């Protein structure tokens, strides 16, 4: 991992004079990772992915995909994409649909059975597309994106509309494809999802990338939640410990900012001072909390600009 295979700088897409869908976006996707592009409805996820796949032209900005300029056919030869709901012939089988696509794109027909196997649809490939569950339709969509044996797979909200079981199946399929050595760039507005499958995450809001990093980077520092008596002595001891960055007291409990691996020594220190600890646990901020924080600050900024 490390080599950058998608790199965009100041990527911008305007629709008309007023509407800006993607606003000077910078992002990097590294080879071998699963990158999650996370943002609420209308944030600019689909527009960005469409620009990466050469389906729409940027208004301004530059980019490279697999070392080739954005939108060039050389770069796109090794990129497979599934954007929004895929169009298939409902009264043809999954296999027949893929055969038509392979013929149309000049892909060897031998790839059809390979990709059906990859998405675990070999047994159901003979049935009409119309009869498939949403999860199966999505698998056929991913199979289509895999036909040209891409190095980079771009999936726009791959679990959208699926039930929890269907979502879990698609997530495990994405993990498998990643283990096989493909780089995956997926979009989602579902935090729990990106947290589970992505190595790195880019958060997009109002067309701008507001944060990029690993799940851990985004979570930031971890807090410990401690209940101990007597509270006054506990506060004094905690404040006196050099590894503790911050202590807040609220409703008789303490919120301590520190390295979570120090919880053992904190508990020990409190006990040494005859303080009884009734509760001590990690209090991680969920990605949801972080997302709300990030997007709220962005919304505030936006409001200020408007004012
Ligand atoms: N063809 C278009 N013409 C005009 N405006 C557009 C067009 N496509 C997208 N937009 C606008 O650009 C913005 C970003 O849309 P985009 O579809 O990229 O968001 P998204 O993050 O994919 O949202 P969602 O989660 O709903 O799929 C929205 O305000 C949308 O209305
Ligand atoms: Mg979208």
C-alpha cells in the first residue's frame, strides 16, 4: 500500500452559474485500500465519482486515475464502475446480460463465468434479472464492473436500499475483492458501513472534502469514563497524573482524555490513594458524532459565508 492511484486537485463541477456540486475537492486514494467517500445526500459523491469515471467533465481542476489524466481512455481501461442503479434487461438472465455487456465492451466472454463466480452468482445466473432480489441485482452490477478485470473498482453507494443481511453480504464481497488486490473506492452515507470496511475515509460536505484519514484519525483522542468515590480525591489524583491531558467532571463522573492503554495504571493509582473505582471504560466517540461535528462546523462556515 502507499502508491497513489487516484489523485484529484481542486476538482470542481458547476451546474449553471449558481449551483456548485463539487467545490475544489482534493483527495487521494492509495493502491490496495478500501477508501470510503462519506457524505450526506447532495454532498457531491456521485458527481465526483462520475468525473473519476469519465462520465462527466469537470468544470475545473485536475486529476489522475492510475497515472493517467482524468477521463482518458488509457486510465479508464483498468477502472470498473457501478454508479447508481445499473440498467439491465429484466427478461434476460444474469449471465445473458453480462454476455451482452462483455460483447459490447470487447471483453473476452470467458470473463463472464469468472466474474459470476467472484460475486457468488454462478448458480442463479440462469434466472431472469427481474426475478433477482435487490442484493442479487447489486451483485450482477458488481460483476459487470469486474468484467474488464479492473485494478480500481468504483462503487456508488453499493449497499443502498438493501436489508441488513444484504448489506452484510455486499460488505463481505467488497472485503474479498479488496483482499484479491483490487483497490476499492466506494461512497456511502452510512457511517457504520465505512467504519467496518474502509481503510481510509474522506468526508464530503457541500462539495468539499472536510476531512480525510483513517477511522482512527477521524475518531481522534479517546476518552475514559470513570466513576470513583470519594469524587474530590479522585479529581485531585486524576488532575495530578502527568499522562492525563484533560479531566472533565459531569454528573458525578469523570471524562478523562488520555491514551486508553493507560486505563490500568489510572485504576491502580486511584486504588493506591484509597479511592474506590466503580466504573472505568473507554468512551469512544462514534464516527456519527464526529460526522455531526464536522458537518455542523462546515454548515456554520457556509452560513457565515452567506451572511
Ligand atoms: N445533472 C445535474 N444538474 C444539476 N444539478 C445537479 C446535477 N447532478 C447533481 N446536481 C446537484 O449537485 C449536488 C451534488 O449531487 P450528487 O448527486 O453528486 O450528490 P450525492 O452526494 O451523490 O448525493 P446522494 O447521497 O443523494 O446520492 C446536488 O445539489 C445536486 O442537486
Ligand atoms: Mg449520489
